[in-house]
């Protein structure tokens, strides 16, 4: 090769100014591509060493543009003691025809934005369009990325937060204030969920706290997007929901710890996108439905956003 392939840092990727509609459209196109045989992926692989770390990888490819994307992630609860984020990730992009390396991308930015993008795609089918109050269980990176994206999609007015870290909650409320939203730090999880139209749970996967979230606390008409393997939720309470959608039924089938009891799962994200299952019902019939989307992360999201970022970076020179 005449020159080294580029590395795109978090700052580089942020400066691309990729919009929420672009992110959502890229993920939806990847889902449709897998349906028509032009996009391929495998279930993610993960394991946890006995010292409390969590390691995961995703692998996916597309025909147009011809790219192969692999992401590797390490979550280490001891990282904050080192002044590092708990989760760090790296993404490689290869030419799908030749296998030659094209770029390395910061995986933290991609993970944050694709997770919020997947939530936003699900919300388009499951959340009420007049949603104005958003609740966050966990106030870290995922909470912020979800707030950023959902502010572009809904006329949000107020956020409610509950988390073990006071500083993160204050930072999230300050971030919301800069967007013109009021913020409230709640004393209990039930208080945070009460009255919220959209709920985001993003509790760190290594948390040793027992499940403490009750789906029955969601108000009629609420939508919850569950990004944390549903670890903080009492799974037996999911029966109180009208429907719960997961990200990938094929992937879920090979996972030992289920996101939700199989009998309450109504389908996956591809089913929603392709119209095989219905989202929120229209009008009065859907106004009181309590719906949820639970996901562990699918390679298609990493592929879609990595390909979008790589193409935009090339266009920007």
C-alpha cells in the first residue's frame, strides 16, 4: 500500500455531522438488505472472564458498497480507576472484494450512535408521535446519545433521570437544558418512569444490583427502549406490556440469557420494518398501549453506521 489506511477518532467522526435521519435510514436499509440477500451478518459473540470483564465482537458485510465491518469491545469495570471509560471498542473496515484494510474507526462513537439509532428506528414504530417527556435509567454515554437523537425526532420538553451516579445525572440535565428542556433528578426509579412517554434504560451490564425496574410502572401509552440486556428489569413484569420487540430473533435463539420470556416477545426489528408485525396501533386504540424494545446489539447496526461514516469521511476528504 502506498500509504497507511486512516484512523478516524471520536472527534473525526463527530465532525462529520451525521444526522439522525441519516443514521436511522442507514440502519433500516441494512435490515432490508439482509432480507434481500445483499447484507450478511452473524450473531454477535461474547464471553466474560472470571475477573468481571465483558468482551464482545460483531461481524457483518454488505455488497453495496462492498465492505466488511468487524467490531471488538472490552468492558472493564476497573477502567474508571485508570481514568478510562468502562467500555472501549475498535472497528475495522475492509474492502469486501479484496479484503484489504480501508480504515479503522473509533468504536465508542459508533456504538453510542448506532445504539441510539436502533432505538430511534424502533421508536418510529412503537412510540407515540406526541411524546414529550423522556426518562433515563442510567445517565451515561448512551443516555446522552439517545437524548441527542430523540430531540431531533420528538418535541421533547422534559427529562427525568435515575442513576447511581449523581454527577452523570447533573451532567445529563445540563445537557438537556442546553437543548431547551427542563430536567429532574429523581430519588427512585419508579419516580423516573412515572409519567414518561419514552424510557431509556442503559444500566452498565456489569452492575451487580438485583433487578429493580417494574414494567408495570410505565404509564399507558409509554414506550421503553431497553439497551442494557434487560438486566435491571424484573422479567416477570414484562407480561404487563402489550408487546415487547427484540432486535434479532435468530441471534436471540442462540443466547443463553434471554432478553425477555419468549412467550411475551412479539417479533424483532426486521419484522417491524418489513411489516410482518404491527407497531403501535393508530388512534385511540394505540394511545394506551405500553410497548417496549429490548436489544443486545446486532452487527447490522455497527455495519450500517460504520459504512455511512466511512463514506462520509471519504467525501469530506
